[in-house]
C-alpha cells in the first residue's frame, strides 16, 4: 500500500517531527515511511537514554548507537557488550573500522542520504553481525527505500538478537504486507501489538490499519471491519480508508490499490456509508445505505454489510437486513449464519434453527455456520446432535469461546457435569486471556 | 402474530375490567383459575420489579431523599404519590418526574428528558437507607448539569430493562409502554399464556396449554432465569469479573463444583419459588443442600462416572448457606448479596472468579 503521490512528494522524506499531527491524521496517517521514521525516532531516543544510563551502570549493546566516543567508552569499560562480543578478525583495526563506519552511517542517515547509510550500516554489520541496533537502523532504512525483502531480513536479525522487539515485529509485519505475505504479516503485527508496538496512538493507527488490510486480504472480513471501526471512531478520513472499508464490507479480498477503477466509486460509497455507522452518524448512514440500495438493488453483500454494522445497536433491524440479503443472494451461507447468530444472541433459538441449518447446507466449511447450527441444536433440545458441529468448529478454531461455551452447555444438558465443568473453566481461561489482551491494546 | 398477541393482551385487559360487571364472570385472567399461584406471586419481589408513581412504597416511606456528588446535589421529593428527581449545581436546577422505579427494594429511577430516557445517576439502597451512586455508574464524572442527571439509555437498552422489570413491555421486538404491566407477572414467564387465554376468551374447543417451566432441565432453567438474572454465557462473554458479578446468580451457580445441568436438585426452582416471597431464613434452605450432601442421598445415588459423589459436610448439618454461600458486598459497598457459587470457603481467600 502506498499513499497518494501528492503526499508522497510532500511528506515522503520529512521527519515526523516536522509534520503536524493534524496533517498526518487528515492526509498521510497511513504512510509507512512516516511510521518507520517515527518508530526509528522513538527507538533512537529510547536507546539514547538507555545507552547513556547503561554506559554508567552496566553493559549493553545499545551503547553503540550513540557515537564513536560512547562506543569506545563502552568497549573499553564493558567488555561483555554485545558489540565487543562480535567476531572481529583483527580486533584493533576492525574496532576502529567499525566505529568509523557506524559514525559515518549515522551521519549519512541524519542528513537523509539513505543509500549511503544503508551501504555503511551493511558494512558495519559485516564486521559485527551481532550488533542489534545496526540491524534496526538498516531495516528501517531499507523499509523507507522500498527494499522490503532486505528490510524483513534485517529486522529478523534484530528480533533474534533483541527479543521480544514489539516495534520490530510490527515493522517486519509491514514489510511482509508490502511483499504480499499477508498471513505472516498479520502474525507479526499481532505479536508486535502484544509486545506494545501499538501503545503509542499514532503507531496504533498505522498498525491497526495494516492489520485490517491483512485481514481483508486473508478473507477475514468481519474482523477487518472490527479494526476499521476503531479507526473510524478515531476520526480517520481519507479516500483510501473508505475504499479499504468498502472492500472488507463487500467481502473482496483486495487492497485499495488493486480496485478496478470501474468499481471504485461504488466501493468507496459503501465504505463511506459504513464509516458513518461506525461513527454513530445513524441518520446519515441510513440515508447513504438506502441510496445505495436504490441505485444497486441487485448488488450482493450490501444488505449483509448493513445488517452486520447494525448488529450491536439494533439487532432486530440487522436480522431484517440479513433476510434482505438472502433475497438478493439466496445461497449466502454467511447471511444465513448471521441471521441465525443474531436471533440466537436474542435467545430465539427456534427461529434461528432453519437459517443455521441452511448455513451449514450451503457452506459446510463455514465455521460460523457450524457454530450457530450446533448452538441451535443444543438449545432446542438436541445437545447430542449439536456436539459434532461444535467439535467441527473447534477443529478449525480451537480457542473459539462461543463454541466452548456452547459445548459446556451441551455437556451439562447431557449430565456430563465433570466434562462441562472442565469446559467452563477453559472458557473462563479464554475469557481472561481476552481481558488481558485487551488491556495491552 | 405479534399483532394478534397484542390484541390478545388488550382483550384480556378489557375482559378483566368488564368481568366485575358480569353476573357470572368468565375465567379471563390467570387469577380466575390459578388463584393460589397468582395471589402468592404478587408477594414476590419480581412482581414489584417496576414501580409506578403512586404505588412506590419505597419512595412513599422516604419523602425526602438527598445526596451529593462533587458539585452536584440530588434530591427526590415525594408528595401525594408523585416523585420529583432534582439535581442542582447551586445555580441551576433540573427537575424531572420519576416515571419508573426499577427494583423492589433497591431502586434505580428511569427519567425522561426531551424524549430521551435516562438512568438516574443515583439510586436508593436499603442498606444505607438512602441514595448512592447507581451501581455501574461509579466512573461517570459529570461535567454538566445535564450529564449529572443520569446516563442516557439507548432504545435497545431500554427494551432490555423494561423487558425484565415488566410484562408485555416488548411487542414486535420493540419497546411498547402502552400495554406494559409493571413487574413480572404471569405472562412474562408463561409466554404461551396469551394463546391460552385467547382460546378461553373465544370459547375455543381446544385450549393450548402453556409450557410448564418446572419441566425445564436445570441447564435450561438456569438460562431461562438468566434472561434477566444473566446467564453464565452472558457473564463470560462480557468478561465480567470481580465481586460485582455476584449479582448474576445463574453465572455464579454454574461455577459451583456441585452444579449439574441435568440434576433437578440444583435448579433455580429447587430452592426458590418464583410464585412466592423470597425466603431469608438460611436454615430453610438446608433440606435443599441435604438433598445431595447427606448420607442418605449419597447412598441412594447411582454409581456415576460423569459426576462425583457429593461430599458430606464434616462441620455442620444446618445453616449450610451461611458458610457455603457467603454474603458478598458489591464494590460500592451499597449492597450485600448471597454468592450463589456454592463452595468451601477458606478464611481470607479472595473472591473466586
């Protein structure tokens, strides 16, 4: 993903500190270059403090990030420093070469000579491949130069040398996103978030946005919409964001840059309408969706999307929209499943049962379909039949809380109280993990 | 279908009104045929879960209630059956009538301002015999007088509130206060009672019989009562933790070691009669505990590989609940509630989540 060319020329090489937060929010908040620079700035600031403290107090590889003088002091006084542990062929000559290289590399980096900085950091790392900070600087520079595969490799070195490295994991995830390795990107971004990469609000926006793009590319559209909802509530506005939301909403596993121009207006309009709901602009959202329904009466997934977005605030209307989707697209397993799910959440399992059954018939591999059918069976008096569907869910998603909760209920109804108790304890554990995970995000 | 149900309710109400004028009144209300249950149910707390102006004994007994939080002073003044909820910052005052009071003893008030329902920021608590911050609203820090009145309630939330505190409050999935009957009455639980009564009114040849709730399994009963008292799933799904979740009895009960969804001895109605006043005498529950935890019960129980044999208490054979179902104070200290997570309680142990 790249940001529009006009922003590319105006913001591309500006240091983040030169860009006001409002400019970022409105125009270029998704810039990966800005993100890299921001992360780098934070890293340098943090490392600087750490290094100075550590130079006075104890050993650290971080000392080498500051300057040749600090490096010399660090090497002289703290022989266990990672920098000193590097396998140098000629210790005296090489340490001088190394110090000079990182000094020159830092200077090149500071004056914006990215290619020279990359070259010098690469040479320094040939002399001392156990220098973690060098890999970080090299990785961020390569990322900024669109060298995503080398950047990924550099960050991998850094992550191995300085775990858990939340920001580096997230940045590696962004590299993987750029080279189309969406599953790995998503995994790295999520691990990065778990290790604090998104604790800073501006980083959080960029990371969350790419996480949502990854989810969309992997076909996990509803999860993507969840992430986009967080971003929409934060007030993000730009055409690319609307396209991204529209793509997830229409269940199209594409990136905004891959949208066929012929479809762009429709997808962007759907995205805008969705963003209005996400922000709680109910009247505007309803008007926008009604206009879309009038203009595109046979368009699949629109009623489904509208229903999905209404689910938390107006579940009754959500069911109506899922049913309307089925008029346009009778084979939509996900619309059947969501209609059933919404009814089940309201405790109406009898009404939910036919839709749940049909969802499984249309698409047996749909996890949600198996879940709603399993639950409907359990709740309408056939817990034994429900077990197989719930187990099917857990085969593909072993941590699915809803499936475990329903399984506990089924086992309880069958009188298997000890098994039910184990399931309940497992549910509480999964729920607790959810709480602690949310607390870190 | 929903419309016909609504018509049925209106017809029932009209028939109930006109029946007193008939020489031989037809059995058009639940009370006509089910007098014992209908009369005793009126003594239950559930029957008084929603109170209207003029019939609110709590407010009638406390004609002047006051409370202060930060810069805001609250008062509820009750005269001639009408209550006025006021909040002032010293310069301006907003006063609204108390339209609905949720709760039989502890009460939270539902107000209406410009068509928007509000949950009062202060509630009445018998434990302190006065007002305190509404449970769950402790973190609200009002910045304006309007915010100080109470928390805006969405339509969906209002529907949920009234659907539990009243009968016939929801028609066609929407809140409808025109046919609402305050409190939990017969038809709220016996959901097929409408068709049953309509058939009687119409002198139909076949009268459908409402489902008997005592035939529900323990698991289903727990979920049925949990519609309002919160199910185990609801509590887990919502990540509710800490002593405040002691309010959710079905959730706590299902966490008990002795809970078995297929054993009627641990069902909600094994201990509680929904048609009667709640029993506060701890010892009166002993037979319920001893139905499992006694030598006779253990001896009579079939061998089972799916459920452990219940243990027999080595300490006492009476007042079981006083030890095994301790009272837990809500974090705000305004209510003490019985913990339905039945367990062996160890001294100084933290509240088990």
